[in-house]
């Protein structure tokens, strides 16, 4: 049992929270700054990841050294052909160990940046925009011009997934760079497609981005214009009930797209569509009882 003073202290803590003393604030501040430093997209040291693996196998370093020595000596011949069984086993162990070390490093990188993933075959997050395969220098220049020096956590993981042309559901706080997280893969995919003969002449709508409000539509449209400048990419904001020809990306609210689809039976504009982005989906799927025109009901309509 607690004495009366202790009971009162517990009650105050539960009712009003822990009192943030000067020491407490300084500690939180130092921990916060340290956390930010850890999130400066620095790949964890290989030694740290290797230590984790070494704990699982006390003879790991010796096995790796043996494999390297065997590699220097060259393969031993059995019956005039093929590698020795011992060498193949050593080589296999070395490759498996490298894969484990790499996986440990990627998991630690995600943990440091508070990246949580679900699914099979999740690609590795990247560290710098220059590490993205096939990224043109013009796009890197655009990022640098607008002060985007390094990817945010949502961008580190979302961009590699979308580069694989996979569907995904991504969630991140406001101001974390979600728009750029889907804009960059769309831009890169359009550039890739336009190198193919059937896409090079344009006049094919390749991506539609839905926003819950006209204001957000304008903001997203401006993002595509900023980061797509000096690149052969066209983007349009759907302010009327028509879709312009020779546009790669359309940014719109659901109602305008829905009205366009209903009033155009052929809908040939969407024949080549590759990406449908539903931004701020939590707001779009909010429903009001009795509202038959809400976005959720429109999507579920047969």
C-alpha cells in the first residue's frame, strides 16, 4: 500500500501528466536532436549490422575468411570439372551472410526513420534522390531549386514501391512530403513510357490524381508543374468538365471526373491510364448519413 503522500503524487501524475522540469525538457530536447541526426538518411554502419549477425554465429568471421581464402586460391577441380563441394558451401554461406547483413541494415534504417511496412517483397528505402535509378538531372535540379535536399521517410519508402508499379496505401503526417512521394514516381514512369514507340507521340492520359477540394487540387497541380519543369511532361488542372488533349497528368476533384465520365460514353481518354492516385483518402471516404453523392457511394456504385 502507498502512503498518503505517494497516493497524492500518483493522482497528480495521472490527472495532469508528468511535470516537465528543466532537466526533463533538456533531456527531451537532446534526445529529439539526436533523433533528428539519426534520421539524416545515414545508412547504419555495416559493423553494427555485422555484429548482430555475428552473435548468431560465433564462427561467422572465420567462415568468411575461409571463403575469401578459397576464392584467392581458386576452385579445386574434381574429376577435371566443377568447383569443390567445400568451396561451394563456403561461397553459399558468404552470400547468405551478406544478404542477412544487408537486411539488418535496411531494417535499422527503417526503424531510425520510423518507417513501418506491411507486405511481401518490400524494396529497400533509398538514401539520396541521386540513388534513384533513371532519375534525370533536370529533376534533381528542380528538387535542389526548391530546397528539397533529401527525401523524407514517406518518400524514402513510397518511391521505390511505386517504381515497381505496385499498388500501395501510404499514411504520413501533414507536411511530410506525401505529394512529392507519388509525384516523383509518376514523373519517372511517364518519362520511361515516352521512350516506347506507342507512347512517344503523346495524347495519352497516363495519371489521374484525385483531391478532396479544389484548393488541394491547385496545390498538387503546382507541385507537378514545379518539379516537372524542363521535362517533357504535361499536367493539367481540371477546372471545367473537359479533359485537354495531349496531357499526361490530370489533377481533379472526384465530382468533376465523375461528371465527365457520365457525360462521355466512350471514355477513350482513360484507355492508357497507368496511375490513379487518391490523395487525402481519409477525407474523401468520410461519409454523411443519407448523402448519396459522397465519394464512397460513387466508388461502390456498380
